[in-house]
């Protein structure tokens, strides 16, 4: 059975304080690939992740903006401005071929917006002007209401309990 691509084109946000935002997005990618959709993954502020190694070796279009996540590094204002300029160059190149894909996942958009590395108007323009039948998935904490109002799905993952609260750091193969 062929996918009815004319039914694609919605925008998703996976957000919240809970674990599973990236995992949910990656799960949707696997589902889409299983149905023959052409996907692209753009991961921000991450490097050396398990999903990176898998998708890079699977022929899936996978890009990373690798500077350290603002949550884990205290950038001064000059560094943040430099990071923003670097990001804008990356963003332009990463989305140049957007019309070629049925589904695009951009991981960690929320923190980029919160830290002002990603200008809000860039994300709003992407939502408004993306190809009609391209499904778009955005992940991360701290999305502003102005962005959440413009999308079709908002899933808020809530933390009830997490090993980090006991001092257990992220584990390779489980959290990254």
C-alpha cells in the first residue's frame, strides 16, 4: 500500500521536562522509513549519539550542529553571538533541500530558541513556508507559546522520576 503523501504536512513538537523527546522523534523517523518515506534528520547541540551512528551508516540524510548544548556550557554574550552566526550558516545549508523530503526532524530546537541562538522568526518562517506535504518534527524544551500555537501537535513529556535526580548521568546507548 502506497503512502498518500498528499495527507502529509503537519507540524509536531515534542517538548517538556521528561525523557523521550528525541527518542519520540527518532521513533517517528523509523516508522516513516518503514513506510518508504524519505526523511532527513537535523540534530542540534549534540554529537556522538547512538542515533547518529545508526542513521549515518543507514544512508539516511543526517546532519549535526555540534557546538555544546547551552544547557551544558555557560556561554558568555560574545560566544552566544558567535554561536548564533555559526548556526545561521548551518541552518541555511541544512534546509536548502527541504522540498526533497517527506519528513524532517529537527532535534533540540526548543533550547536553541530559549537561548536565543535560533531566532524565533526562523522557526516561524519554516513552519509557515515549508513544503505543503512535508511533515516537520521539532523537539526540545522551552518552546515559546508563539511557536506552539502555529503547530498541529504538541506533546509535553513530563518527568515523574529520573535517575539524574540521584546523580546518575546519561548512559551511552540509553540516553545518548
